[in-house]
C-alpha cells in the first residue's frame, strides 16, 4: 500500500504541474459550460431538470474523460518511452499496484475537476443543494472508472506519439458521440444508437437519471462494467507481460 500511495502522490504532483492538463482537461469543459450557459438560461427546464444542472453533468463527464485519459493514457505511454516502467519492475511496486495507482490518481483528479465545475455552475445561478446534483456528480465519478480502463489500454498498447493522438481522438469522439457537447435529443437517431455503446454516455446517464429522479438503465451499468472488465484487463495484461519480460 505504501508503494501504491507513493506512486499516486508522484502522479498527482506531475499532473497538477502540467499546464496542458489545466488547459486540456479543465479549461475546455469550464469554457464549454460558460459558453452554453450564456446561450441558455440555467433555470430553463430541460430533460426533467434544469438546463444548468443537466449540462453540468455533461461537462463533469467530459472533464472526467479528459483528466482520466491524460493520467492513464498519455502519461502511461510517456513513462514507457522514458523507461520508467522498466525501473518500476525492479521496485516493490507490482503491476497490479501500478495499475491501481493510475486509477486512483485519475479518480482524485476527476473529483477536483468536478468540484471546480460545480462551483462554476453555482456562480451561474444553479441551485446546487435544491437539486440532487451532488449525488448525480457522484454517479458520474463512479462511472469514470471505465475511462481509466480505456485510457490504460491506450497507454499500454500505443507508443508515446500515437497514444497522444489516440487520446485526443477518443476524447473528442466520446464527447460528441456520447451526447456531452449536444443533447442527443436534437441529433439524428443514428447518434443515439452509437451513444448507447459508449462509456461517456453511460456515465453521464448515471447523473442525468438522478437529476430526473429516474431509475438508471441496467444497460448503461452493463456498458460501464464491460469497458472496465475488457479494457482494464487488456491494459493490465499488457503491462504484466512487459514486467515479466523486463522489456
């Protein structure tokens, strides 16, 4: 546990000192929220809740995607290129602990992004405590574990250069196709069919359902669990093989 926490501390320090992280994973969702907040009244009724609350969940999910991909995808690929993982193979930190440290770092960073976005929403006039916004944010936060699994696979399978491109493509695709930029109700039906298989839509739905006082779809929970199992397993197995071979 001590080795895991040490890795988490190191990763967190590196993350908050990264200017690209601040712009890429915090500036974009906050900017989108302020832009769309200026276009529509925060109290406008939308999807059985207010627009301000609904879009807060959208941007909290989008921020979590970017944060997680930065920690588990881009940074993991860079560590491989720099030989850091080879060094870790000689330390008491096991492959499982390394993976857990990455996930824990991403979840802590995600929480920070969501807190900032919630404060921005409050400044925009969203009644944070008059609606079940905090439980909705918590649901999204739990769902973001699926992004960590996907990011780990990208970081372990691709090299440092292609991983950067892969992260950007996945970040944009999950945002648009997952209905985070634009509600799926105003897009053609094909987008709803695509979104149904994406973790970004499934994670956001955890929050949207809480806001609307609806029971969460078991399908969305199944999608999130599937991404965690499949891509988490791929990332872990690839790292374990490299550790065994001392690549």
